[in-house]
């Protein structure tokens, strides 16, 4: 009996041993395969990087055009930016439209380097896949285009059609080409947002609004079904001024009048009827373009100007995505460039938003770095969390008090919390089309007790005080409602006192231009909210002046991407490209993003995480033209 039990146990053990042994071997095999896959990807990427660097430098002939073939949108700071992105386009044979975000400042640097590059003899604006940007950024690129043209190198714009953003850039060209069935799509500027009052009522959601400022309209979608009269009046003035400025730039570039550029939609329709709907001929007659030509004719013209490539298939040219920027010489004296691009949230950065903790850490690092002699804060933000904005402001005050000057360069929008964080600056610089001001505070809390009651869910419990159990499933106590309004009132008075102190004005003066009122740059300077009209170049020059620097280097404080992140990104692209290539054999995919644009506020996408539920935020104005 004992021997039988012993034999049985031994057999069981042998089975378990075999299972464990084969399991370990299997795990080892899987681990080896995974490691080898990542190693192969790493080797392929490394080889691709080397070949790309070698080929891009070797392919640039002595007489080449730089093609500004912008794809996607332009932002101050892309959400994820890596130099490996352009290598993967060649390596994986992916199309450039996959590059959704482009750095504004990289574009400026490319144009300025190309202006002085003897191998680059001209510029081609190929903007078909360019989706747009804010007017301030487009004007800044226009400045670089004007510098390029004034160097004696020609600019040619070529496209089947031009939307408003594309045409603003194209207007800087020496010559604008349009294909026979093309058109220039000038419509005007508008604002549009969704209103949710009836929806919230139908869903029995209680929306509690706390605000200060007659013009603080960010909360209107929650409490109304349409725009209020005073907000409609203010937004009408705003879009009309932006449109007038847009037309003024176009008319100067095209050497004509604003009336000729946009004679009114009815006049355009009547003229198109007379011309039997020939949009290209109308564009030529109206001096929107210089020549109507097919791609074949344009291609041959460019070959005559820039010469043919080695294959004889096209003219000598290099894409902006292949054009390598030369790193500047390192210097001991540095100016830190810190970009705040997007809504401001409490805590660290999250995709699409800027974290107060992350920016404060960057500012603190620049303050303690002995090589940093000044900070230029690039603000392109509608604001956000009051707590996060104040955290950033206090760090900037510490920098200024340490003896290092702070200069703010405002982008397309620096409103509400975006203006809050700008107040400690020695100098604030904005463009004429910058949207700023919106000095006001609001809080918003939604509760769902009535919605839950409707479906038979109820909440009950005990507490030690009326405000000890604040929940979205119970009504807000009167005491907490009073407390929230007190928070908002206190934050607003703190805001206007901060602005008054920083701008050397009285609180009464600031209150008159505050209350959530939005201003464009040239109005903001009249009201004393900013110091100068200009761009990032002017901000850098002012920082040099204040820091008394003769030599300097720009130090861009960007989020660093480690090699593991890059490896994972590229592996994802490999898989994505393989799947898309397989699908394309069977399915015709249509990109609706290029055809449909909804101009709506990002109220529902914003991360409402301020610890006091107080926000200095302006989400009513689209950043895209």
C-alpha cells in the first residue's frame, strides 16, 4: 500500500514537473521573442535614422526649393513632439498628413535658416493638407515669409483650393497659382457654441453656477439656450475686428483694397452667376490669385526655375519635414522659453491641457539654473483652474524677485487664467489679434439627485455638519452654496487686486475693464493690460535688454521623451501602418476632418479639477481661423 501511494505521488510530481518545465520554456520563448522583436524594431529605426540623415543632407542640390507642405494644425507646443517622427515617415512609408501637430517655432526657424541657405533658392507653399491655426500664429509665420521674400528668394503658392488660413499664408507669395477647377474659400469669421439648458432640464440635472462678471460667458451654455444680448454684442465686435484685420493683411499683401478682397457675399454670388460659376476665373479677376494653370504646367514652370531632379520626375525640392535644422552654438548665457499651450488644470500635465505643477516645476528649475538669465513665458491659453494659475504666478514672482527678468509673449489667446499667470511679468507683449483680458471667475457644480430619483435611486445618510457630505447624488446645502459664492467673490477680488498692483492701477480702474470682458491686443494696450504690441521675437529682444546680454542661447523647456517612449511610438506606428495598408486594399476610407469643422467650445472636454471648483477660464473663442 505504501509503495502504491509513493508511486502515485511520484507520478503526480512528474506530471507537475513536466508542466512547470514546459511552462518555463514557453515563458522563456515568449520573452525571447518579445525582446528580439523590440531589438529588431530598434535596429530598423536606428538604420532608418542614419539613412534619413544621410539621404536628406545628400539630396539637397545647389538649386532647390523648400516646400512648406504643412500638414495638420500649427500649435505653439505639440502634445507629443519627437524628432523621430519625421524619420518614421520615410521608414514606414506613412503619409505626412499623419503629422497632426506642427510646432510654430520650428516653422519659423526653418524659414529663417532657409532664407540664408545658399542651397535653397526659393519657397513653395503647398498648403492643401494644412488645417489651420490662430490668426496670431499665421501673422507670425507671415512675418518670416516676408523676411524670406525680402532676401530676394521667390515664394510660389500652389494649390487646388485655399481656405482662409491657407490663403492668408499664400497671400505673402510672389505668385499664387490655382488649378482650373479650384477656388478661394473666403467666408468670414464666426463664433459658435452649443447650449445645454434644455438638455440638462430634460435629464433633471441641477446645475449650480457661481460667477462674478457680467461678461463671464463661459457658463452661459449651462444656464441658457441661446447667447445673451450683451455677449452677442461683444462677440460681434470681436469677430468684426478680427475679420477687418485679416482683410487688411490680405489687401496689403495683394496690393489691392479690402473691398476688392471681400466685396460681400451677395456681390460674390452675383458675379459668380455672371461668370457661370467659374470660381477660378473669379479669383483671378478679383486679384485673389495670379495665374490659373494645371499641375502639369505648374510642374514644368517649377522645373525651369529650380531644375529637374535626378529622376527627371519633378523639380529640385526638399520638404520642410526633411530639412534639417542646424543646432545653434552653445553659450553660457541662456534665455528659458517656457510654453503654456492649452487650458490650465490642477496637478501635472494631461493630454491637451497644461498642469500647474508641471509648469511650476519648469519655472523653478529655470530660477535655480545659473545659466538661465531670463525667462520668456509663451502663453497661449484660455486659462483654467484658479489654484493652478496662482501656483504658476507665485513661481514667476519668485523668478522676478531673484533678479531674473520675466517677459510674457501672448499667442492667439491669453485670457482669464492665461492673463492671471501673465501679471508678474516685467513686460507683457501681445499681437494685435491676441484675445486677452476676460478677468472674471466662475464655479460650476452639477448634481444628479433628481435624475436618480426618476429611476428609483435615492441617497440618504447622517453627517456631523451640513457640508460634510457634498456629493453629486444629493442636493447642495444652502451653506455650501453660500461658501462657493464666497470663494468666487474672493477669488475675483484677488484677481483684480493682483492685476491692479501689477499694472499700477486702482482696483476701480481694473473692475471697469474686467467682469469677464474680452479684449483684442490693440484694445488691451489702450486699457493698460499689456505693454507692447509684438511677437515672440520682440519678447526675446526685451528679455535680452532687461538681462543685459550680449550673447545668448535659447533654452526651450520641453517635456523630454525617453527612448522607450519613442520605441513604443514607432512600434505602434508599424502596427497601425500595416493594418491601414491592409484595409486600404478593401475599403476606401474618407477623412471627414478636412470637410467638416465644428467651431464649439471645449467645455465638456475640460478637466474640472480645481480643489475649490473656481475657474478663471474663457472657452468661447476658437483658436483656429
